[in-house]
C-alpha cells in the first residue's frame, strides 16, 4: 500500500513537472505588450512632431 502511494505521488509529480515545462516553453506575453506600448508611444510622438512641423 505504501509503495502504491509513493508510486502514485511520483507519477503526479512527474506530470506536474511536465506541465511546468510546457508553460515555460511558451513565450511570455508581457515583453510583447511592452514592445507594442513603446512602438505606440513612438508613433504618437512622431505624429505630434510631424503635426508640429508640417502645415
């Protein structure tokens, strides 16, 4: 009985580690959002400067 419980716990731990590895392999969304934010700020700045200099 103890052996069965230990084997079950080990299998559960292995499955949890596989799930963690799958999550780690996916790219994070935060850097993508930061890049989009910076690009939008640069676009707004360019639009403002162009409107300031162009008639």
